[in-house]
C-alpha cells in the first residue's frame, strides 16, 4: 500500500482526492496547503501548511502536486530530493527554460519517478485515434487541427489572481486551458519543424496573460497543424481535435471519435467515459492515469508520462509566444 500525500487543496485536488481514497493501492496519509481554513478538507488526515515540514515528518511513497504553476518546480524538486515519487499536475513549468530544469532534475534522480498529468492521452477517443493513425490504414497524416473555445469570466482571475500574473502562471489560455490539445497535436504530428504564432487579449480584464492564441505548426514529416484557443467564447464549447489523413479524416468532438471516409460518409467509433458530477472537459482519465502511475511505482516500470515527454508542450508555448512578440516564424531547433 503506497503512502500518498497531496500538496495544494485547490480546485484540481478535488479530482485527485477521490481517486486516491478509492484506490486499492494507496492510502492518503497527509495533505498540505498554506490556507489553514482548508484544514478539515480531509477529516482525520494530518494537515500541514509547509510541505518541507510534511516531507520531513511523514514517510511517503508518492506526492500529488496540485499547486499554482510557479510552485510546480520547487515543490517537485523538494519531493524528489527526499526520494519521493511525484505525480505533478500540468503544466510541467511556466516556460521551456524552467521545464529544462525539471528535465535535468529527472536525469539527476533516475530512481525517483516524476509523472506529469496529461490524462487526455488516456481518453478512449484519443487512444483509438492514435491506434488508427499508427496502423497506416488511411495513409499518412497531412494535417491536424486543435480548437479550444471556452469562456472564463473576470471573476475567474479575480478569485485567484495568480492566474493572471505572468511570473506566476507563465501564461493564460495556452498553458492553462489548451496545453492538453498542444500535447496531443505533437503526439500525432511528430517532431515539429517551425511555428508561427500570434497571441492577444480580446477581453479587457487588465491581466497580463493572453486569453487568445493561434498558431501554424509545420511538422518535419510535412504535415501542417492549425491551433486556435480562446477563453472569450460565449460558453465552454467542446474541444475539437482533427487529424486529416491521405484516405480519410478522424475527428474528436463532444468526446466522440468519428471517422470520415473518402466518399464523405461518417462513422461513429467510440465515446469517452465521463466522470459523474465533474466538469465535462475533465473526462474520466485522471483516475486511469493516477492508478497506472501507482502501478508503475509498485512494479518499478517506466511506462508513464515523463518530464521529457511534457517538455515539448512547453517549447511549443514558448515558441508561439516568442513568434508573436517578434512577428516571425520560430525554428524549433532553437530548443534542442
């Protein structure tokens, strides 16, 4: 039985905590948050306001890090230096440079596992889509499209001001709402050659981070990617992820994977499981990822989402931001 703790009792911890409590492989032995009013979040479980104190006092196998972005690296570093495995929420870091610090940390502590929470990789729709693409049945990938059109009111940033501060959040819609889409695009498209991007603010909220981003992504295999994300939509619409192949088209929308054949006929293939009572866009794959990581710890397996796997999305975000600043195409070789 793994002894598990959670650092950060904000919104995303509400997804992690029930999974831990229901797991047959884990026991929640401590929680930590600087907000003392959250002390009774998990009755009967020791509560700390300082994770350094928690790491010193508790015997732990794994820590879930559910903190604001600027705290991901220092908290992960502290856990790893104590020999404790880490399941860290996305994003990996605030930018590609800080992401490399985590890559170096992973290389330095090879016996400690750091899993990054890109749970959408485990969605049934994406698993099946990748299986079809990898089979080669419909030819090579020629294009990809990733669309995220959500809404965030000003109160979203007012209630937790770190979300709108660049040095704490590392960005807005790209790093917070649509990083999963960027991750899936690079998984299917492969190594990226160049990115031309543009970011802006369509709402006058007065915060530093972008609310809208677009990019043209050129992959080394010749495929072209279109990425567009905004939190200025009227509502939270379904994410759309589309892969154009030589002999057909695969589309994930409304959590359903459909295949469009060369003759224009459409076929429904599979639908994602849903987590009852949660936001529709969270899906049910957090549970799969968490329990799979526990299994990797117990079996000493390397079959989880490593820091180096998550670094590509940080490089994409940094490239889009830099491209928008200088109004030029970015060659991704600069990150190698």
